[in-house]
């Protein structure tokens, strides 16, 4: 069973960029993410759609 959410480290490995880049992209609103108790998390399905250039139907709070 796959996890529903991804961490900054997992997303950075998935798209082959540094964690610093992922933090900057999140801060600048360039990548869809959510914050839970100070942690930045990414919904796997949303990130996969984002990478394909598609809009996801999953709504993030």
C-alpha cells in the first residue's frame, strides 16, 4: 500500500531536485502542498497530476 502523502525529501527525490528547492517552491506557491503542524506535506495524487501538467480534483485545505 502506498502512502497518501509525501515529505519534502520524498518529493525532492521524485523530481530530482534539492530539498532547498522544494522548500522554496512551496514558499513561493509553485508546488501544491499543505502544512500540518509546521510540516510541509504533499498529496501523492496531486503531485503526480502536477508533474503531468494536469489539474487535480483533490482539494487541499
